[in-house]
């Protein structure tokens, strides 16, 4: 069975897979038997739980049934050789694992279909609130079937932005913390809530005016970036270049306050951490 090739069919697959993973996550949420472990990916140490792997399996089962010939690129089993191709699913079974492991209800599932590293269908699912954020490359961003758009705010002092994670080494930590301090002086509010994909979806939905993340991976922003773009927003690396699968330090915004975030990044040389790809 070849599976769907049309955008609507691919989006249905993404939503089904995201809901299946979300159901797995809710089953184990706040359990004392999560099997919390630590893992290291490209030098970064993060938390992983049994629920991450269960959600990954749930997504793969849907994809194996609906689109068996397609490739899967997942946070839990990342192989960079799988990134490029005509039918690659970029998935994060549990974005916000640290929150999840501590019983904090701020996490999501991200499932995106890509063609030659360009996302064309995406679903980000918040199972706690039962909120499904979706987008197609030729369509609008949606939340539970309702069209959403980025905010129209232009004044940074009236804007709320998400800011996440820390630097990748001691020197980058110093620069990043200085940038965070300036952001706190520049914007009305700065939020650090621990789920990059969900925070980015909230930019698309107009809940935040922008977001800056210091070390995201392709599975964090493939789907979320498409959502922001289709909601009328802007997605770049910290140099102001269009974000790509190689981008690690990314800015998502309503487009109107984007330059204010770029200026902070430039002032504190945040591009130095990732000289290739941003």
C-alpha cells in the first residue's frame, strides 16, 4: 500500500499519528514508573523517559500502516542520513520531556511530513488541552479546525516572547544569559516554559508574539516553523536567514517584532555557537 500523496491525506496521517502518541503520553503522565534516564546527543545532555519511546512506537505504527514506504526521522532514533528524501516524516514524540518527567502539563507531540527537507504537512498536538495545531504548505494554520494567525503587535514593549534553553558551553552561556537579560528589559514579558514546539505553535496561534530558541533540532521546528509561516509569521536563524533543517538557533515571530529579537541576538553574538546553518 503506497498511502496518500495528496496534502490533505498526509495531514490526516500526521494528525492520526500525533493523537496516537498523545494518548500514550496521557496514559503515563504523572506516573511514578516513567523510567527517567539521561541521554546525550551531539554533546547536549537531556532527559528521556519510557513514555518518549512508547509515543515514538505509536507514531511509527500509524506511519507503517498508512505510509509504509516513507522514512522516519525521530528524536529518539535520529540518523542524519534519513533527513533528506521525497517522503520523510520528522517527528518528536514528546517535546518537553523534562516538563513531562516532573508532572508539568506543558508538552506536545510534533509530526511533520517533508519533501526534500521542506515541510508540507504538520500536526502539533497538546494532549493535555486536546489542542491540535495543523498546517499545510499551501494552506492556513489551524487550531482544532479554526484558522489562526500571528499577532499584529509592533511594539516590543507590549509583546510577549518565549525564550528557551541555555548556551552550549560556558562562553555561550554567558552570551546567552546576557541576551536573555536584555530581552527581559526589551519585551513586556519573557516566558520559558520548556516545550519549543508548543511555544512556537503558540506564536502561530497569537498567544506569543515571538520566540527565540538557543539549540533546537529539526524535529523541534520542522512542523512548528511551517505553522508560524502559514499563520503569517516569519522564521529565521539568528542571522536573519531562512531557517532550514540545519538551523539550531532559531527565531519565530509575527514578523513585526522580528528585528528586535535579531538585534538582541546580534548584539550578544549568538550566531557564534553555530557557525554553519545557524
